[in-house]
C-alpha cells in the first residue's frame, strides 16, 4: 500500500478536504485505484452526536457510519463507497485501547500514549487502507489520508507521531507527505507572505516529518519568487510547490493540480511512474468548465431549522448542484429559517417574517431537508402547505417528509392536533411515531441508519420513473421516527400515496401527491448518494418540475 498523507498548517478551513480529494481524483485519473481515510483528532467516537450547526452536516455511509462531512467529498470526488472505519477519531482509538486494557490484553504493562495509542493508530490505518471501496475485490493502490486539524494542535500529536513511525516503517517509496498551508497577502503592496508556512513546516519537521510537496492556498496565483522562497526555507523542491488559488468552483481544483504536474511529483515520490498513465481528466474538465458557463439559474427555497452555516446541509447543496448542472442550470438557493415563516415571527420580527414569505413565494420549488428538534417545525409545515396548495414543486427529505404528512393530516384530514411524537408525545393523532429497528433502551442504537431497501409499490408513479423504472432503490437513512402505519389508510383515502415502502411493508419510504405536479417526500436521504455526473433522481425530479420539464423528461425516459 502506498500512502499520501495530507496535513494542514497555519489556519483551519483551508479546504484541506477538497485538496485531498482532488489529489485522489488526479491519481485516479492516472489509472490508479484510490481509497481514503479521514482522521479527526477529536474525542467523539463519531460525528453522530455532533451538531451540524457547529461542525457541518453529519454524513451517512452505506454501512450506517455517521461521519465527518469530508467523507462525503471523498465519495463524491472519487466515486467510492467508504466504510465507517475510513473515519478514524481519537475516540475510536482510545475506545479500542481501553477495551483491550480492561480485558487484560496488555499483560500487566503500563498502557501509554506511546507506544499503545500510536500502535493502535498505525494498525487501524493499515487495516482500513486495504478495505476495497470501489466495488473491486482487492485493495486500492493508494490511500490518501487526511489528518484533520492543524499541525501543532495538542490533540493531533499522537497521530503525527504514529504517522511518522508509519512513514519510516513503510519506507520512502510508499509514503508521500503533502502539507497544505496559507499564503496571505498583506498591506497595500500586496506581498505574498511565506512566514506562516515556514513556521508550520518547521513545526512538522521538528516532529520528524518533512513534506515532499507543499500546497499553498492563496487568493491570487503564487509568484515565482514566492515559490522560490518557500522552496528554500521549507526544504521542498520548487517543482513540488503547488498552488491552489481561488477558482470559480471546486471542480477546478483537480485541474489546477494536474496543470502543475502534481501527479508527476507524487508518482515519482511513490515510485509509481511506470505503473501510471497520463491523467485523463476530460470529463472532469468538461464538467468544471460547463459549470462556469451556465447563465440560467433556478431558485430553490431551502426551509431549514437554522440557515447560518450552509455546511450544515452540505450534501443537499451538492445534490442540488449536481441536478442543476445536469439540466444546464445554476442553483440559486434561497435559505429560509423556518421559524421566520411562523405566525409568532410576524409579531416578534415582522421584517424577517415578510422577507421569508416573499422569498418562499418567489422560489420555483421548495425543499425541506432533514433535521432534529422542534425548532422551526411550524414554519416547515407552513412551507409544505404553501407548496401543496399552490402546486409548487416540493421535496421533503426525512423530517421534510414527516412534516408533509403532519401538515396533510391537519389540513386535509382535519386532524388539527396531528403531530409527530418527537414533537408532541401527547398528540391525539400520532401520524409520525417512534419505530426503532434495534434496541429501545441503548442510547444511539435506536436510530435507523445506513443503506436500506425501498420497494416501489407501483410503477405508475413519478419517483419510480425518475429512478429509471427500477423495482427497488437502496438509499441511506438516519432517523428514529416514521409515518404511523395505522394511519396510512386515512392518508391514502384523502389522496396521499405511499409509493415506496421497506421490505416489511410497514415503513413508509416515499410519498407522492398525485394531484400535484411534484410533491414528494422521502424518509431516506437521497443527497448522500448523489454524484457530480450522476445526480440523485429525486433532486433531478425537483429541478425538472421547477422548470416545467418533468413531464417531457419522464415521457422521453419511457420512450413514449
Ligand atoms: N427527527 C426525525 C427522526 O428522527 C427526522 C430525522 C432526519 O430528518 N434525519 O425521524
């Protein structure tokens, strides 16, 4: 196994994840098979308990892993299916070491960070790197490891030490270190400053790791003189100093790296030049360039709990992007804080209320994404009602589907206090109830997580056609509550249709409202499997409906 390690210095938020996945893309384009590992040095076992409004979305994998959103970038860029083990956290490492300690596996020894934690890290990396993630049977050629945080952080120290040992153990031909840093520009003269990078490389070298390549983030392209300075002071050959300056969209990053011959430097370091082909990024180039040239846009109202940090819904945003680009459109997302739509807000924050409604009414379609907690739930229901009554295309994902069921039960069935037991345990009409798959008592295991099968109940529905008339679809889940099977009869009699169910027929997976041009709810999260060149069917449907092209598309698909 060959390793490419990506570390970061100077500041966080440099786009290390995008850099690492872009490096993966370039290596893949050279004919190599690539896997990836994201290391998060926090103590949480996984991202499942972390607030998306602080850390960005919790990404969900096929195997039910709740992981850092960077794994989503890897899956989308490399078109792979990762496992929960591809996200290593300090929590997971300590948990395994402490479990061994309790079992007495250390035979009376003192259990220490070095060597026990560092050994556990190395073992974990080596065992995860060989898990095939691209549908083939044998391990990939290269494993890209991204170390989260910034070099010098106390919490990443055991990882740095373990990776230093690993680099020594696997030998120079099998290890390539790329350090990502920032080149700021200061003052009126606009000088590109290298000192912060020099400091972070010095820090890395003091820890025993010397970068083979440097990737500098900057607003404008790096000057030759800046590169030379970096080379001299950071002990990196000038041809290995790469630059990622600001680009119109992130799909340009692999192209930027290829243009600077990043693959050559990496392949040379890994002794893979003879095995690799010249990078073929033709499709990728077309995608990046076509996106730049899009002129028409479509307005999508995203009605969520909080809208301050757009990373909280990163995969939904990406899925919208994929669907829009497939239709030669630029997504124009109007973020609406659901609570701003509520009646209370008309009194407390009338301006925000007015703006929210104006925005909602001027959008071409409405999307209510997943979420937890009751904040904004009333506003989401108002958005769903507005979309339903005004024939505005609506896509409700997970919570968004539950919202549409509650709203329908209240407005159409007249069950005024219908609710989800998540928000009102005493509701006389529990239309959304707790349906655990696993244990009811053990915290964390009550969530229905990961890939599950949905069987279409009929081929005569929009969603089955959007999914290419297949009989079933496997999508990823992350929820506790579901539509109450006891009220399906009432809902269907009143016009709602549950066109997708799980294999038991008890869990409602997809709903449609046949009297509406596009009113769709999904209990799963289709956004997690959307890919740049393969948009998710339901997102594509929403965009088609928003632009009045759905019918034509479906009849073309069906050859009529
Ligand atoms: N809170 C809801 C549930 O647990 C919806 C979850 C979600 O949207 N991911 O079922």
